[in-house]
C-alpha cells in the first residue's frame, strides 16, 4: 500500500475546545496536503 492509498483511508480531527481558527485552518491545510479522507471539527467551530 502506498502513502496516498493509506491517506484516503484515515481521518483527521481538531476537537480540542481551546482550538482557535488558526488550528482549524492548519488542520485543513494538512488534510489537503496529504489527501486525507475526512476532516472533523467541532460543530460549534463551523461557519
């Protein structure tokens, strides 16, 4: 299995209550860069 295939099978989350917008954006950038399948943040942090 190559890295890209594995990335499409995992998820990433930023669920800490103290996470700020910068943390959410950094997580999103990482997900895009690695091609991760799913990104989860707290619903209250969503705009």
